[in-house]
C-alpha cells in the first residue's frame, strides 16, 4: 500500500495493529500481553 503522507502511513499501521489485537484477543489467555501491547501501539498511532 502506498501512502502519500505520514498521517496516512500512521493510520494504516494503526489499523494493522488493531486487527492483530483483535485476532489475538480470540485467545486472550495465551496472548494477553501481546494484545495489550498492540492496543497501546494502536492508540499511540491513532492519536
């Protein structure tokens, strides 16, 4: 995916972080720490 600005790049990466967090949340007992880290990364980029 080609992005024309920093904001588009950050938003694209934030969406990917969130998708991975949602995937990991399906088995939260195995991936709890990773889900939390991905959600933190998502909110930092989204903000």
